[in-house]
């Protein structure tokens, strides 16, 4: 089009790990020719002043270049290539930017930078400091690494590769992040890094599976979305045996909202013949990965979170397990969320409420018989998931219950809602924060107790960390009374501050509560469950009543 446009290519030779592939090779060749840039600029500033002569010589030069030199990809796309330019030389960079602007045509400015520039330890090991939470600013020392799901995945896969020469691993520029470093050291000829090209990774893995290999592709949940088409047309269409390590499933904390793995259950469960396994502990991950690689057939996805395991460290890889018997309600969950559910069940027991905890190790295809049997016994369902609402497992179970003609007394789906889930800081509160459940919430949500509940500062401090002790001292002596009443976004009086803070601390210490009402009513009528709660874009909406 000839439109004046400047594209700045910031080239530091890395993503998180070192760049691979054709583009990286092309750019590395361009980097070794900085002298050409100086000549090009000199030529344009001198001969270019004679427009007629410059035009003739330019056509001759381009013709000769096409005959004797390999094509420059950017030239072929219609861009005037300028580079490489030292991105750390401010004066030179500003000069090149002005030149690119003044050309008044499509320009690609190739700027070369060094990742971690300015600090010796980040320059020597830039991949270690791509995304960090804390480190010693003097020495660069990082906290001692703790075992996490990614590391366990990589170690187990490496062991399987020791046993079976047909096992190969695939990563999309995330060797370190997906825990494949050990695999790369022990089996360098069986690790394939395709660069930031998840779709290609799945297509290549499918081809490998077709030829008898056992490919395992480790890809972050949010990045695997890019390969949805390939999963259907290249993998499931032929029912090929491909194992997916779906890393960073659920809330990922400091990795940010672009990395939250909230949609994998929704899209993977729609892929034909896909089996989805959800380990809740390191032991389950080891067992499930071994079974997925060596025993199962067709496409298999293992979904696991960022970080380590919780208090639950047992191994129940069977599709459905009743971890705790109960009669009042069924709490259904899977993966790392089981830790919060078991803790909530203990708190409920202290209130005299018997919760049956059903853990799913396989969510697709879903074995419904034991789940429906639990619902038939309790008549109430609470499905707790760290995924978006659309096509969540709770929805699928409710649909199956409805088709079976089952009339439940109450049912609630506690998940991440719809929309983009914002970044949530993990730190003090354990994953997943947006679905943090406590006895108080469950009592209100399911409506097991028919009378309004009075919360005092003592109750709250017993449930939540001591660091908020000063806050709890502000709770009125007669406590806060919660009951039904709908959503009231208005703020009638100054007392709303205390109740609003309490609700915030009942959910997230940094959440925004925009649905609080303060009233001085003597009595409350029970509606459809106490404490109407929903999660919307990471914010908590509730109705609260103070007495």
C-alpha cells in the first residue's frame, strides 16, 4: 500500500528460553551485518539527494541483489528494512526512528537488545529472571525451588522415556516453564522445541503419533487455546494417541490474567474422543501420566496447576472417588481445589452439617453414575471449580441430573463466572482464591440452616488469618447478621464500611464488594439460600444484612 508505517522489531534473541526456528535464524544472520546499515544510510544521504540518479541506481542495485543474494523476507513483504540497530544506544536509536519516520513508507526497524541488560547475573542467566517474585538484589540469588507440578511432570516423563524409546516430548518455547529441563538433559534428541507455535506443535505431534511414536506435548492451558483447530482436525479426527500436559490450569497468580487457565475444561471437553484427567496431588500426576502414555489410547489431556500440592497428597486416580461420606449435601470438585473443599467439609462438620466430598480424577468422559448416586442421597449439589462457567463440569452434572428426572433441593455452581479473570495474587491465600470456600459460605449457599446466622468477630478471626486481628476488633460486639435479601448496590449509611470489609475478608482480601446493604431489621426471611454469591470478573457480589 505504501502507507507510512514503522514496525519496531525488538530482537533480544530470546522468548523465555533461546529462540528457535527459521525466523530466529534469519534475524541472527541480519544481526551480523551492522556495517551494511551504515553504508546504506550514507548512500541514501549522499546519492539520494540526486533523485533521478538515485532512482536509476536503486533499480539496478535491487536487480543485482535479487540475482546474487538470498531474498530478505521483509523486502519481499514490501517493507524497507533498517537494521540491525543497537537498542541500548539511545542516540543512535532515536536517529534511526527519525529516519524511519521520514521515509514515509512501510519500514521495519530491526532493534537488537540484550535480555537482562544492566545487571551481571540477569545478563548471564536471563531465562531465570523472565518472571520472578523475589530475589536478592545484590547477588541475584533466587529462593530455593520447591517441588511443583511442572517439575514432577517433567521428571516422570523423563523416566518414561528411559523405559520406552518411542516417547518424545514437545514444547512451544517453554522448555523451562513446563518442567522439561531434565528431559532435555537426558534425552536431547527426543525433545522438540517448535517455538511459539502451539498449533504446529499439535499437528507435528499428531504426525508423530501416526508413525508409531508416543508424543507428549507440554503446553500452558491458555496457550493451548491456539491449537483448538488442530486438536480436532489433526488429532481427534484420526483418534491419534497424543498426550497433552496442560500446565498452568486454573488461577496462576503472578503470571497474570493472560496466563489464567480458565477455559481448558470448556474447550477440551468439546474435542471428540478427548479424555481429561485432573490430578490433585503429585502422586496422582505420576500415576495418571504413566497410564496416559503407556496404557491409554486416543487423545489424553492431563490438567494440573501452577505451584505445588496442598494437604491432600493421597493417590486416587480412579475416575470418581467419594473421599468423605455425608448426607446433607454433595460437594463435587477436581484437581487442586480438593484441598479447599476438604477444609470446608471439616468446618461444616463443626456446624453439624454432613457434607459428602466427591473427587473427580477424570472429567471427560464423565462417569455420572456415582455422582448421581451421591446426589440422590443428599439432594443438594455444590460444584466447585477453578474454571469459567460455560460448559463447566457442574453444568454437565446438573444437565445429567435433569435428564434423569432428579429433583434436587438445592444446587449451586461455584466457579470463575464468565469474562476474563483478572490477575489474583496468591501469596497468603492459597489457589484458587476466586473459589475460596468456607463453612459460612456453604451454609448460606446451600441453605442447610433455616435461621439467620450471627457472625461475631470471634467467629471471623477463627476462620481467617491472625494478620487481620486488628480488623476483627472493629466488628460490633453484637456481631453481624447475614441472611437472604437480594442484591443491593447502594450504600445507605456510614456503617456500610464495616460490613463491606467483613464481606471482603470473607471472600478475598483485595476484592471489591459492590453489593452490600446495611439494615437494622429484627428478623429476616429465608429466601433461596442465604448469602447470594456470584463471581463476576473477579469481583464478589453478595447481599449482607447487619443487625
